[in-house]
C-alpha cells in the first residue's frame, strides 16, 4: 500500500511463485539440410536463457532462438530463475542437399517419346504428371503432346528435398 498524502493511497499486489528447481528439456536432436535454419524449442519453466555457441544464434538470450549451422553443432542452453539454474544440450546434425540432376534439355519430334532420367536422390517426383505413367520413378518415358517443361523434386534418404530441377522437351 502506498500513501502519498493524507487520504490518497493505492494498493497493489504481486504473486511470487517459489520453485525448488528449474525444469529443462532442451529438445530432441534433429537433422537439417545445409543452409537451412531451425528454431529451437526447449521446454522449461525458466525465465532467463543463455545459449552457446553465440555466433550461430540469432539471439543467445531468447527461449526459442533460430540457428543455421553449416556443420554438425551441439547447442548448450542454461535456463535460470533467479539464482537457480540448470543446463541441457541439443545436437543439430547438418546434411548436404541431394545432388539432383534432371539431365539436359532435349528436342524430339512429335509423336516420339522420350526417357526422362533423374539422379542424385532416394525418391523422385516429376511434374506435371499428366503425361507420365508413374511420376515417382527416377527414369520414365514421356510422350508429350507439345513442348513441356518437366520438373523433378529429388529427396535424399532423410526425406530432405532439393528444390526442383527442370527438363525442357521441345
């Protein structure tokens, strides 16, 4: 209660939550593609955070910082409430994008068919799929009715995609 002059006063209350420890789960280790970023999501009742290595974080004092390591990195976090603290680690494994290849652009005469061949991954998806019997195969025959650009999305064994590569049939 605050009294400034006789008859003028204000009352305010505050709730204090007392804990006997800081809980922290830094999160599951994860894998990302090189040059990608990921937001870290620790589960904690902490009020303050300190992450390292500082140079690889967008802000080392955020609860949920964004990181974009170029190689495998273990991030260490200290979570605290006042003088109570605990720490944890999360490993970010970095893998390169698949080395996708859709071949070279090609000219064919209608109504000829052409064999599309993609390499560099574990799974493939060609589009548009209108004239393709199975757009998930790395190599397939297409009889296009007109000039068409086929795109192939290649994923590696981790399921990470490489941005689509294209192949023009004229």
